[in-house]
C-alpha cells in the first residue's frame, strides 16, 4: 500500500509589529542619544536642505525678493540658454580653471616630492609655510594682489617704468585679468595640494626608490615612473576638488574687479554672475536657475575629468 509522505509545515511565527512602529520604538528607547545628535540635523535641515529645495522651487518663479512670486515655469531656463552674459561667464570660468590648474597641481607635486626627499631639512617649517597660504584671508590676499597688478600704482608697473618699459594695464586686458585671477588661485592652493601629495608620497614604500637607484634611475625618472603612477588616486582627488573649487570662484574676481567682472566682463565668473543676478539686480528666481546650471556644469565637468584621469592612468 502506497503511503503518501506528508511533511509538516512549519508553524508561522506570530506577526510582529510593523517596521514603522518598531522604528519609533527604537527611537524612543534611545531618545537620549538622538537628542545629543539632533542639533546637527536641525542645522543641516535649516541651512542646508531647505535652501536647496527652496532654490529649486524659486527657479520656476520670478521674484525680486520683496513682492509676490510669479510662476513662470521653464521660461527662465529657456532664457538661460540664450543668455550671452551667462555663457561668457562660463567661458571665463573655464579659462581661469585651465590657466590655474595645470601649473598649480604640477608645482604642488614637485614641492611635495622635494619635501619628501631625505636631504631636505626643517620639513616641518616648510610644511607650515606652504600651508599658511590656504588659511590666509582671501580678501586680504586679493587686496595685496591688486596692489601688485594695479594699472596706475601697481608694484609691477612701477618696476617696469623704472627700467624704461611701458606700464601694462593688467586689469583692463581680457587675457591678463584672467592671468591675475589665476595667479591668486595658484598662490592660495598650491601649498594645500602639496600637503595632500606629501601624504600620498609617504605611503609609497622607499624600497621602490632604492631599487630604482640601484638600476641607475635618476631623480627625474623616479618622479615620472614611480611617483606619478602610484599617486594616481591622489591626483584624481586633487583634480576633482580643484575643478569644483574653480567653478565656484567668487571672492577673488569680486574684490579685484567689482560686481560687473571688470572691463567687458572679462573677469566675470559663474558664481559672480549668480551673485550679481540675485543680490544686485534682485532677480532671485533667475539667480536660482544659474545656481542649478552651475550644479550641472560641475557634475558633468567633474565626471569628464574623472574619466580622463582614470583613462590616462590605466595606460
């Protein structure tokens, strides 16, 4: 007689409380811990999350900051695409980024390589000296650079006139004014990036350099064939951070040239243009549109830099 094998079904566990109620129960159980960390989240919501959400809402409105808001939909986004002054600020920002980034990162890499060399003495002093440029007030630095590159009473023009040369109108030239702004960026951030590179260099085993010396490699060959390939992740990080910082350049051109960006808007950056639209022309809705355009530009350009650097390092 065939007998059917019956398997007993395991008894179902009693249904527990819903995940939502259990979450609130855990929060109430650890309410003291959540109370201590709550100031951070409260401040983040007020000064971080809310402005982001409000700026997105504001980008669909026409508002002067005082009167009632007027919903305009995508009209301001469409106007942005045909705004010549906006695209000029984008071009100025990219030119300043290109002029400043290459010499800054390469100079920082050389400084870090020299500071990591065993023959250099007083390394602690040099590290502090190079990093102090990053913590110096940007406004003070800009005022000093303005006294260097002034059209009439600048230090460099005084030197040129003493040797019989013609003074240069640094702040009236479309190209030279970008060089002046880029020089301030290089002066401020070279030491900061050098310290980051130095930390990466100290993680490289000295055995590699000693083996290279035994094989007859000189200092330049060690730098290009050992240091740079092994610092590829650090270089990628500095390129991305430099890109983000350059796209948000504001204080240097604003203090140096004013809110208009100088003669012909030669020093008008994206952030300065956004500030001008919002706080000078009282077009807060359009300023929000510019800010979101800046967000998209930073994201796309950072992704492009990441692709280029990783592809170059893989070869």
